[in-house]
């Protein structure tokens, strides 16, 4: 069977199995469109707090901003109260093609509320959450987890069984513990073992930075799909290049000029979406990622950070285009 293949998650059938992960502060409407253009077949919102949503905070609801070109769309919710997660799932039914519950975020701000990877310390609550949300929505329902709270925890096995028993349509595993944060190496063997443990689709995540990484995870673990996270930063081509690699076609190289053309498009879309001031501020970090590997990248990043408006940022992009390779 081909490693690049359709992926069915509940009632949603995707043309292939390469997904863009939800990333806080990153996967807004514009970045999702950029990655879809480069081949991602499903993208997720940033994490949305169910506490904020139920209180109808404007900043929280803005995370649902989308468009017809931004579908199918996964909406990722986080919280630790089953009733609030169920209420939020009902509220987003018209915005989402799939609902994902975050049970893996390791950052202190999220964990401190009892959400994200803190839930891995309370599997009974995980069961209650999935059960409550499943009763509320007919949309495809998934969860995204880490392997456990501490290194060596096998919580992922119990959570996998719970997810399947309570009606999840798929589960994504990032095989690092919360304690590891993003350090060390993701234990891909756990993804393969989870695939053997459950019948629902298993999506692998963690340390996917090149098309070769993507091929290796699919081949070594037998997982049903991949969720690319940090590997897509400044590198949306990871999706199209992985498709090429998995189909046995030559992988199209990406030049500095290609990167700057994408950065220009990204900036233009961001300006239309959020206005010049926000776009310039946010695009500085994206440009830092786009120029990764370009000769003199450190000095170029310093120049990027001095830009005060869109014209100055466009001048820097042109300078990089001329000096890059």
C-alpha cells in the first residue's frame, strides 16, 4: 500500500494523509492558507480556550476566522471541564469540519489550568471529556496527546483505549512526555505500538522536519497519517515535497527566491487579513524562519527586526532575494 493515501476520520475523507498541526500563535487563517497552497489537506486553528469561548471573548472568537478556501478545517479546543468542552464543541459546529481536543500542550500557562498535557495525569477525566463531547457533536472527533506526564509513562496506551471506547474517530500522538517539552528525541516506536493497539486511525507527530522524516515515520510506524508542526515553519513546501517523495517523483528544490516570493505573498495576505501594523510585527518571526539556512541568516534576521513598516520589510525581502542562493 502506498504511504501517501486517503485518510478517513469519521465522516471526513481527506485526499491524502499529510496534515498541518495546530500551533499556538502560528496557525492563523493566513498561515493555514499558505500551507494548504503548498499541499496540506487538513489544517487546524490555534488552540482555542473553551473558557474564553463560553465567555465570548472577542480575541478567542477571532481564532475561528476562516474562509471557503480554508476547508476542511479542524478546530482545536482546550480546557479541563467536560461540560465546557461539550458546550464549546456545540458552539463551533458551523465553523468546523472536525473537532480536536488538546491533551498534549506542555506549556505552563495551559498546564496550570489543568488542561493540555495536565489531563494525562487524570485518565478518568479524559474519558469523561471525550464522552461528553461525543454526545454533543456528530462531527469527527479526535484528541492530540503526548506519551505521558513524566518520561517513561505509558499513559498513551490507556488513553488510546479510552479514546477508541468513548467514540473518538482518530488519535494523534506526539511521543514525548510533558517533562521533555521539545527536548530529546520523539520515540516513534510508541506511534507504531499505538497503531497495533487501536483500530481507529493513528496520526503521528514529532520531529518531522524533512520529506525524508515524513517518509520514515510512515514507513517505520505504519501510522495512518502525519501531523507536521514545527517542520512547516518557514517551510510550507514540506507538504508538496513529501507528496513528491512518496509518489516517487523528483523532489522540487526550493531556492532563496522561492522563499522570498512566498514571504511576499504571506505578507500581502497577512496585511489584508490583519492590517499592516500587525502583519509587519508577526511576519518578522516568519521571515526569520523563511531564511533558515540562507547564508548570513543571523545578520539578515537582525535587519528584518529593524523594519518599521511594510515597505521597509519588502526592501529587506528584496535584499535577501538578491544576496541569497
